[in-house]
């Protein structure tokens, strides 16, 4: 037993050492200028269900001007830009295609304390990397993702901006959109805009999957940290710098799972959103979905059904939930310990069943975070004709040549 334990600990130490080395190497690479770097890797999505092309051109811009240079280059060369942060998504929006420029947001890592009650941060910063700086001065964020450590500010906005808040004090603050003052973006025309909370553009950024521009920075609300005894905190006006990133998720977004004890090859989930009063029916629909998979899959799998209450405060982003009220977001998760070859086909069937269940039961869905096998047609059906058309018109205004993250939500 001692030998087994010793071998296990040695393997864990080697794994941690390896990822620390990767982190150092990545930081060196990130600090290069925003010139194109040819990468030989293939990128995956969070569930490891889809793989990108290899040999893509990568850029790591550090500020607004360098992002603008990438956009101007793409316009002049008639190329597309694929934006990738930590890739906590499963719908393919972060996977580069042939001849696209892959813009990595890793180096948009700045932070500054410019006005009382706020912090302005680069959208490439991982939210959990912001917390130590705030806590050092007696502050905290009122809304954070409760899941993986690697979710970035821009990625959280693009995916919708809600998750389970593990600390009860955060619940009444609502979704991330309620706690963001503004977002600076670079559009597909090479313009720099600031979307202010209350603007139409601002509300469509949440759940917009990066379709409306490249998010550069965001100004976030901060609050006195209730987890610290002293609430007499002096605001560090003028403090600025760059945040240090953790060593997680540099290429394959779930390679760090071994550090946390998760041993599975791939995963996917399907979700249903409904009113608080309908929570039992939402769970029942997902239990039906789980039973369908159990009866047909030959993979070695583990299942989980979890629900996230999302409170209403002032507004719900239209791409997140269609009603201006609180809702429960419930997901049925499938973790493949050993995946069989027939699983991809079954996942397609599962998607259609989930869509049918949502319509039959009258519940919303969450395509921003799911594995979506068929692309734009599914998003049109998901959002509905009117909302999809409003979203499309806004995209046309922001990116008329459709150079940023094309082909996933809207046809090329």
C-alpha cells in the first residue's frame, strides 16, 4: 500500500511540475508582440468532443491597439478571426478553422482601480485570478462562476454570466450582468466601443458567444469582502498592473482535471431553464433524458443532474432567458470514463430529444454551453425568429463582413 501511495504522490507531483513548466513557457510566449505564431497543436473544446484544425496562426495581443492591428490585418487580408480564452464552451465557437487567425486573450491581463466601488480588468483575466488582488485590499466580487478555475471575464460574459454561487452572500447580487458597469470591445470594422450597462449592445453581449466583437476589458463592481472580519478597507485608487495567471488550461481546457482528481475522457451536458415553481418538472425532463442515454450508450459513464437558481434583480439578458424573472437552470451531465465509438451519434440524438423536451414542457434551453451538432439552423430555432433576427441585425452593424467568430451562430 505504501508503494502504491508513493507512486501516486510521485505521479501527482510530476503532473503539477509539468503544468508549472507549461505555464512558464506559455507566459514567455504570451509576452511576445502580437505577431502571428504558427502552432502545430489541435485545440479542443471543454468537453473534448470537437477538435480544431492544426497549424493555425496564433496572436497574443496585450492591449487595445494590438487587437486593432489584428482586426485591420484580417480585414486587409480578407481572413477571419477566431477568439479563444479558456475555452469553457462546447459549441465550437472557440475552435479555429482553416486560414483563420486565432486570437488568444491570455495577455489581456491588465487591472486598475480607477473609481470607488469598481475594478477594471482585461477580459483575458481569469476571474479566480482577480480575487487575490481584491482580497488583499479587503474587497471581493459579488458574482463569480462557481465552477472551474479557468473561466475568464470575457468568456463568462460570452457564455451568459451565471453559475452556482457557492457562497450564500452572493446570491442576492444576481447574475454577472448585474455587476458589470461596462465592457470595452473592438468591432469587426476596427472601431473601439464601450457598452454601458443599460445599453442594448451591453445586454446582448451576455450569452452572445463573441458574435458582437472582441471584448478587451470590463469594469466590474466590487464589494467589501464579507469573508474577512475587517470591513474598513481603503480603496487602492490608482493601483494598476497585470495579473499572474494560474497554470491551468493552456491548450486542452480540461488537461488540468488530473490535478483535481477527475478521471474521464470527455463530457457533455444538456440543460433546461424554467421558472422556480417548475423545478420538479425541469428535473423530471432531464431524468427522462438521462434514462434515454442509459438505455442506449455502451460507454462507461457517470451522470449528474444539477440546478442553479438565477435570481432576477433589474433585467435578464435576452439571449440568456426570454422572461424578465428569476429562473432555475438545470443540466444533465454525462462524464465518459471510457467513451465508445457510437457516442457521437447518440449525442446528436440526445440533442434533438432535449430540444423536443424543451418545447413540449415549455422550458428554455442553453445552447451557449452545450454541444451543438448542426450550427446556425439550431440557433435560429433556439432563439426564435424575432430574437434571432434582432441578434443578427446587431451583428451586422458591429461586424458587417462577419470576420469575428463566423459560421457558428450565423451562416457565413
